[in-house]
C-alpha cells in the first residue's frame, strides 16, 4: 500500500493556513470517462442556452448564486435588492431552466 504523510505536503510559500486537502483532487465516485464528460458538457451548453432566455434579473441571480457560488446575502448586495428577491429570482430561474432542459430531453 502506498501512503504519503501530510507533513510532506508543503505550502509553496510556507503559508501557515495551507491545507493540503485543498490541493488534492478527490472524486466522490463520479464516473469521469469520455461519455460522461461529453454528457456534462452537453448539459452545460443547454443550461447556458436556457440562461439566455431568462429575464436579466433572473439570469443575474442564477449566475451569482450557482456559478459564482455567492450566498443569498452576497447576491442580494451585488444585485442591490433584498434577499427575498434573490430567492424569488433564483426559484423562477431554476424552474424555467428545468422546463427548458425537459423540453430538450434532459430529466433530473
């Protein structure tokens, strides 16, 4: 069995907050063969196509929350609206994208 001690992982600049687990790629059982990568890229392209059909505020909320990974408060601050508005925009956007994906034969 091959093992490596975590102490052998050193930060490039001796940063005390360095976390060696952040540098390791861990795949939780996801199949990552060519067919799976092709399917993920196809779905991503369809999601982008579906985003273009959304009203601008819904698109903005969706991108900030789910692609930029901002939380609700950060998204609300970036958009200059309330957290409730962000939740409403995101809910409507995800529903519209789900309907769009279903129309293209993609089921959840």
